[in-house]
C-alpha cells in the first residue's frame, strides 16, 4: 500500500526491469479509482456494482495509457527514440502524449473514418499523423508492412507482447481495491480483445501467487452489434473469430479482425462468462444513463 499509485505499483509482475525507463513513462498512468455505483446499480437491479474509471488515467484519459506505457518503457529500455502505432483513436492519443513526455518521436497511423478532432489532438501533442485509406483492419495491415520495411517499432504491433502485459494492471488494481477479494463478475467492452484476455491473465497470476482467490471471477465482454465478431463467436460456441466489416458509431471498438479474439473466447469459456452486444442507440442510451446516475 505504500508503493507509488501508478502503472508500476505491481512492477514485479510486469516485463520492464530498467528503473530509468520506468521513471520516464507512466508515472501518472493507471491506478484509477474503483467507484461504487449505487445509483446506476439501482437502475440495473444490481446491489454491489463498481466502475473502474479509467477515464481518469493520465495523461490521455483512457485505459490505453496502461498498455502504451509498457510499449514505450520497452522502447526506452532498448535505447530507441521513435515509435509508431495504428489507432482507432485512444491508442494514438496515448502514444502521442506518453511519447511527448518521454522525448520520443511518435508516428500515428489512423484509418480515414476516424473523427478529425482525434487526429488534431495527436498533432497538437507533436506527433506525425498519417491517414490511411480504409478501416482499422486495413490500416493495421499497412502498418505491418511499414514495420517490416523500415524497422520502426509499433506500440501495438511489434511491441504487442509488452503492450498486452500493461492491461493486466487493471485486474491487479481491481482486486487490491476490493481488499483482495476478487469480484464475482467483471464486464468489459472488447475491441481487439487485449483488455478482456489480460484481465483473465492478471487474475490468474494473483491466484498463482496466493494473493487472492480469483478462480471464481467470471469475465463477460460486450461489443457493438455493428462490430461483434468476438461476442458472436462466444454465443455460437465457436473457438475462432470470423472477421467482420465494422459499422458502428463506437469507433474505439470498431475492430473487425480482433488479434486477441481467440484469447478472449478462451478466457470467457474458462471462467464461465458470456458475450453480449448492443446497438448504437442502446450504446448512446447507456452513455446517458451512466452520466445521469454516476456523473461520469
Ligand atoms: C481500447 C478500448 C477498449 C478495449 O479494447 P481491446 O482492444 O479489446 O483491449 C475498450 N474501450 C475503449 C474506450 C477503448 O479505447
């Protein structure tokens, strides 16, 4: 409890050993509040509901600070000074922000469907921004080619194993914040599938270390009905994800070919969870309900 309340709180369980790299990135990332949500819970008929509020993470106000901090720390550990990423928005903002602070040059590749303001935010943070023709999955393919041709490190492609480990920190924090009593259920939105699959991994590590009894915690995932390849596979009891062409206003979740989809299916199956989806109007209604009941 006396440790710094940031992404490095559980440093022994993370793949970065260089303390100087740790000191240069993520000092204000992660360790977000777990908010008791009684008013939203009452609306939904749930008596013990909490919200893990990653919108208060620094510097970029989303869970992507956790994962990108790990990629940039790895980059610094290797003594490199340039990083790229492919983004539907939040990864790009996290890369641009964390790279600016660490003195790293950032190159953000984003699909042309992205909202203009998100790209402008990255430019204001000093990143070079490149718009790629097509949707996220097409941009992702082009970035693999760029990585191969130039040797540029990509936060969520070439550095992906480090990126993914950062997502575990949310699981560690949730259990610690509940006094080491793992919750019955965790529900999260899924896009590429990194967060949900690594919550599963993080819970597993706490169990292995004897820090908490986490085996009975179920993990459930939600997707927009216009981009629900993981949820549909879970519902149809298939072991593989069939890629789709995204058609949803939830741009942060519009990944039609999710790289970690099979890991999510595995996590949900092993833990007895479920997959579900919501239409865009239902998503907007959910945003309004959250705002009106919890002020978020
Ligand atoms: C990235 C993201 C997620 C989860 O994405 P994964 O790729 O599945 O880890 C959920 N919500 C928001 C707002 C996001 O930006």
